[in-house]
């Protein structure tokens, strides 16, 4: 029995030594997963995902970050992950957004220093306007006033905010309403099979309506099939990421051929479809997600009458 206990302690110490060695040597690899703007078919940004050393016990982030939190070293790990992400993305963003995970618990760490991030960006020549902090929804936020204060500090410096894992956490709606994020990243659990699940589809649609009222953008996470991609686009979601679009990698991966073919097909369908407009409606022309013209339908009707009259007159 004593041998078993001794072996357990030895294994625990060995694991802690391995983890501390990773922190000391900053042995994190960074993979980037594209986030695509559906209407333009262009990569809008990248989520930076951290991994431990390939053959270590902490290669998977699902083991790496929970262990750090358990040992009270989450802020230290996230600080290193952030630095590595900035280092790896130097010179490759080209105006695109870089999404960085920020666990809501790190602001309660006594070592937390909001000024550390801006100094890193200055070092690597990255504009804060290109950085989005993803606040994970898998941890409850206990003090929204304190958390808002920290986020406001970041926003004043030019950063944007996203709520991550929305729909899978403790208080999605409260977090969204309290923090007023620029982006709402809907969790994979809601996206998966949403094309065949009416309840999931209705929840996603509610998120879209909710986001529009708050001037937030929806990003669908974990898109893994063509049917899921088509469905979230039909629901009015403008951005997405997932294995069907591109798997995380470094260097930054291209959009898959399957996803590109799907985008091309949807574009051809949108060009050929007819739209019924009421005479009292406003017609809004959008190109690549940008409003380029607004015109009341009645004015268009009047213009058509004038053109028709000129044709008749010419005969």
C-alpha cells in the first residue's frame, strides 16, 4: 500500500515538474484557425489555439489549461500563450483580426497586469484594433462590475471583446447583456446537427435576433459539415469557423476546397433567386457585407415608370 502511495506522489511530482518545465521554456505551439466572413468568402480573422509539446502529457489544451488552473498557474500560462500567439502572428495578420482566449478567472489573479498585453503588442508591431479577446463561457463570472472595469480598460486601448462558447456556459445571456461583446461565438454544441434539430435551430435564430439588437456579430463555432454551414448561413449568421472550413494549423491554413465550393454554390443561388419586395419596403444593396446603397422601393417603382414612359415615347 505504501508503494502505491509513493508511486502516486512520485507521478504527481513528475507531472508538476513537466508542467513547470513547459512554462519555464515557454514550450507552447500556436495553431491558427481561420474565421470566415460568409458573404465575402474571405478570411476575417484567426483564432490562436495553444498546444503543449507534441509528446508531452500536456499537448492537449483540454489537459493543459485545467491543470494550470488547478495549480494556480492559469494566469502565468495564459500570459505565455498570449505572448507566443503575438510572436507567431507577427507580420501575417495583414489587417485581419486575431482572436485570443482569455479565461474569466485570470482577472482575480494577484499577478494580473492589464498593461502587459499592450506592451507585448508594441514589441511585436501589432495594432490593438486587430486583437479580439475571447471570454470563455465555461467559467462563471462572479463579479461583473469588476470584470467590466477590466474589459473597459482593454476597449479604451482599442481591443474588441467576444463571448466564447455562448450557449454552453453558466450564464450566456447574462454575460452578453452585462459585457456587451462585439462578437458572440456560438458553441459547437448548438451548431452540431442544427440543420436537423429544430430546437437548436430556433436557439441559433434567437441568438441572431439578440445579436442584431445589441450590434454584435455572431460567429458559429465548430462547423463540421456542409449541411451545418449552409444552415447557419440561412439563419443569418455572417461568420464561422470549424473543421469543414479549415482545421487549425501553423502556418495559417487555407479554406478547404469543400467549403469554397459550398460558398461558390450559395453565391450562384443568391444571384439567381427572385426577391419579393413590398412597395413600402426599403431596398438595401450589400456587397461583401457592406451596405452600399439604400433606396425606398417606391422610388425604384417611380424610376421604372419613367423609364417605361420614355421607351413608349420613343416608339
